[in-house]
């Protein structure tokens, strides 16, 4: 398919988008009918029926994506006539394209178009998840620095921080920090948290925040007292995770957060240079 045809079809499809209440976009089936190369409405309704079945089988309520309406059309000599039509979500349009006649050039384009749109959505979702993990790692770093400061404030030395953090790991994972580093294949010179999934980063951060709060609130003035507090908090967080079916030590390692951070930074630079590019 020639590039100019692709651009024309894309622009035409997007130009037919309309807005319902609360900013919800929709397309009318009779407009989509002609965009997808169907001359006969009755032939197009057969495709719509197949699309509805696909919608139902995928677990989505058909009524949320296919809404029956009436449309007024012009007739000869200035007369008007109401005909049945259907309001379609973008997902409904996608399903119609998937169930259309692939021999039609318009259908072939639409299938490719929606596949690309879906891929874009998947890429965006993945980037958001990666950004959330990087943010969670930075937050934990900041929280642990604050705990180190509290230990210094309360005990006069921050040399016990590494030991207290390790005891927290033991309580959270039921295994030592070194055992988890071996399980996750973390290099000796790297922190365990750099390879922890987001849920674990947030769990560690929450337990540490409680230790900070209670350390100051209860004026814990010894390594033993702060260590005991941190162990108790991590045990409590572990219990919550286990109750929700999450066993921290059984989770797989995540990608090195430093690599993720560098990739996000590189993607951001590429996006600035070429905002229409699809990341792979």
C-alpha cells in the first residue's frame, strides 16, 4: 500500500471521530462502512455481528462498545429519513477490522493500523511501568538516606545502618541479603534493591518509613532498639504480602534499574527528536 494512501486513510478515519459525553470518542458504523470499503450496509452488519461476538468472547461488555442509535440521512427532493446506526468505540472499530474481508485494501490497512495503535499503547504502558520502578528505586534511596540520618541522630553514629538494613532484608525475604543476591544473580558491588521488582521496592520503602517515624516518635537511641523496630516493620510488611499471595523471596529479579533508567533517558531524547517514532 502506498504511503500517501496510508496517510489519507489514517487522516480520514481520525477525522470521523466524534465526542460523546465525558470526552468519550466514537465512530458511527455507517461512516466506518464506507471507510472500510463496504458498499452494502447489510454486508457490513454481518461483519459487525462477528465483531460483537469477538467482543463478548474477549470478556468485554458488548453494550460498552456497540451502541444502537438512529441517524438522519438526506433523501431526494429534500426529504429526510432515519436509519439505524451504531456508535462504535475505537476497540469496536478494531474488532470490525479484524473480522472484515482481508482482501479489501481498506480492511488490510485498518488491521495494520490498529495493530500499530495497539503496539503503541503497549509500549507506552511498558514505559510507564519502567518509569514507576525507577521512581520507586529513587524513593527508596532517599528514604534509606533518611533512616541513616535518624540512626546518626539517635545513636551518634551511622555505622550501624548497613547492618540494620540487612536485618530488615532478612525479615522481609526470610533470607539474608547475600542469599537473595545469589538468587537474583546480583553483582557483589551492587545493591540488592537495584534488581528488585517495583512491589518489593515499595514494600522496603514502606517498612523503612515506619522505622523512621517510630524511631523519632519513640526516641529509639540504640542500635538494638532501631534494629528491632526495623525487623518488626519488615516482618509486618512480609505478613501482608504473604496474605495477598506474594512471597517476596520467590519473585524473579527485575532488570538492572540502572539499565532501565538509561534506556528511558535515551528514549526521551529520541522522542524529542522524532515525536512520531514508535519505540521498539
